C-alpha cells in the first residue's frame, strides 16, 4: 500500500509540473508539430535522465553541501543576478518581440532532442526551485 501511495503522490505532482507552461512545453509542441509523437519520447527521456541524476546526487549527499550557508548564498546571488539580467533583457527587447506562427520547426535528431530535454529543464528556474522544495521533501518522505 505504501508503494501505491508514493506512486499516486508522485503521479499527481508530476502531472502538475507537466501542466506548467515553460521551455519544455514549447520544445515539445514545436518538435511534435515537426516530427510527431516520437520526438516527445526523446525530450521526456532527457528530462527523466536529469531527474535520475538529481535524485542520485541528493541521495549521495548533495543535500549536505547545499545546506551550507556560503553555498546557499552563492546560489542565491548567481540566481538573483541571472533573473535580474533576464528581466532587464525582457524589458529592453519587449518592443521588438514578434510571433511568427507560419515558421516550421527544424527536425532535431533523437540525441539532440534528448539533450535538449535535459537542457531546457536544468536552465528553467522552476525545475531547480521545485527540486529544492517539493522534490527534496517528497524524496525524504519516500
């Protein structure tokens, strides 16, 4: 019964993350339009590989490193600076944004889709924030 409960919680939590619009959703939509459903398996596979590495690192002791005040401060400073630069860039280029819906996406090979699936997740602050809060808590509970 415990395994079924863990699975149910993980499924609902994972589904809530899958519904979050972001770079991975944009990649999936673009590549599904270009090559069909087979692109999704590679993208999701890259995301899953990144999550497996994250879980292994947390179990191996990364949690203890991340709890150090200097490490947390450095992560906060770098993350804050990155968010500040992204915000400034968005404001600076807001008048030049255009959406072209008639442009077909390039068809990426399987390995590039796999790597892109991991890359868009690790670059997304939502992924890091989720693992720093919800993911770590659920992992500890399990």
